[in-house]
């Protein structure tokens, strides 16, 4: 999962470099969303929380 | 392109900020390779956050200063702050241990929180002062055109290096909570006595 996040981020930077502006932003926001999901999973998976 | 931006001082500030983030990420690499401190999953998330801050600033430099770019940077800074404060809280109680050695009296995740908060407020200040800053003309177009490609190159190298080391550490699976060795190197445990002092991160 972490590898995927870094791959997406690297791809975003590379695309922005080669002028794919919108696609790089979309990819970056996808990366940030996935990072947030991973973090929430990490933060809550070991706690006895009930939402 | 940078030469189309109408806010030169803000773009120059982005260059300086970007440089600071690159120094920060290189310092993390220094700790990783020279002190054998493997980054935990939360540490890797913080690196992603810092790269995100840098990505927004890079867009500022390349495509002109826009609120969207600052938004990307601030969202990433907020994300980094949340992740690092979570790690601070994991180790804040007496006896809960720590992750990694302290640097200047504070652990890296605490420094990470301070740095992310600093970049957050700096970006807020740049957005608030965007109009007054338009009056200043500070840079040479050719120099900045070179600087733009240099910034892209450096950030790309740092991102690739992070991807490679993450692969070395975690492979294709989940990263261990308390990593003590690389999965894809010839060496054995890289941190002698790893895990004795360190807790879940």
C-alpha cells in the first residue's frame, strides 16, 4: 500500500513536469485520499471503536 | 510557466520553501542511512505529506501562483500535522517509549509536526499577502526557468528514492509497525537491538 502511495506521488510529479497539469492534480488528490484512508485505518484498526 | 505569473515574490517564496522541504527530506534520508533508522509507516506517511507540500509549491513555480496550488500544499501540511500529532500522542505517555533517537531534544515526529505547522502558516501568510506581494519584482526570468527544471528534477529524484527505499523496506505488502531490517537487501538487522526501546509507530 505504502509503495502504491509513493508510486502515485512520483507519477504525479513526473506528469506535472511533462505538462500534464490536470491529470497530475487528479492523481495527486487520489494519492492524498488514499493516504488519508490508510491513516484512518491505521489509527482505528487497533482501537475498540464503534462508529 | 513561471514567466507568466503575475506574482513574482510569491513564486520566489515557493522556491525557498521548496528548498527547505528538500533539505528536510534529505535529512530524513541521512537519518535512515547513516543512523540505520528505518522509517515506520507513520513516518512514511509524513514523508508523503511533505512531498505533497512540495508538489503544490512546484505547481506554483511552474504554472503560476494560484489558490489551488496553495490549497494542495495546505491540505498536505494539514495531513502531515495530523499524522505526526498521532505519532506524538502514541508516545506521549510516560513509559510508552519512543521511535528513533531525539534530534536537538525532540523526536523526528515532533519536528515533523513543527515543520508542517510552519509551512501551513507560511502558506496562509503568502495567500493573505498575495495582493500586496504583487508589487515586487525580484527575479530574473532565465534564472528561474533553470531553477524550475532543477526543482522538478530534485523533487522527482527524492520521490523516486523514497519509492525505492519503501520497496526495499516493505516490498509489495504492508510495512511492519516497527521495522528492523530491509526486506530486499543482503544485510540482516540494520538496527542492532532494534525493537528493544522502540514501540509501535
